[in-house]
C-alpha cells in the first residue's frame, strides 16, 4: 500500500512538473520563433533604389559616393559583408561618412526583392539613433 502511494505521488509530481513547464513555454521571451518576428511597417519608407542596389550587389569594403541620400548630399558609404539574420532576412551593416567628417553606423535589411529598410542597430538606444 505504501509503495503504491509513493509511486502515485511520484507520477503525479512528474506530470505536474511537465504540465507546468509546457504551460510556461509561450510566456518566455526567448520562446518565440523567427516566424513571430514583426517586420517593420509596410508604410516605412525604403531606402532609395540606388542604395538598395548597392546593398544587394556590392562587395565588402567598397566605398561609394552617394548623392542625394537619406543622410545628406555627397556622403560616402562603406559596406560590410551581408549576413542572414535570425529573421531569415539578408541584412548589411554600413558606415556613412558625411562631408562634415562625422561617421555613423547603420543597418539595413532586405524585406522584399531589392527593397531595403534601415533598421535600428541592436547596440543603439532610441535616443542615439535619432541623432544619426
């Protein structure tokens, strides 16, 4: 009798533990897949076609003179290597050198064939990205 009670208690404990863990799965911040990723709004303006073409086709560390651009006239872009983000999108970091000598880092991801949107670098806060 004691043995049956212990066995029933053990099985009940295991079931409660498994049930509790499975109910927590969707509440954990890291439990979402990349399919749950919310892409930037469709209304967000994409980067100009000329810049999108550079991001798609240019090789690493090439420097391009771009005018006009979202960062001002006559800026230089230096492109890093493209990579596949966890969202499944192709992304690319790049530097922008303004005529004033100020260099800023940027990140863009391809959201449709040839349509690139600038996104906030994960190392930036909203206040530091506003100054770029």
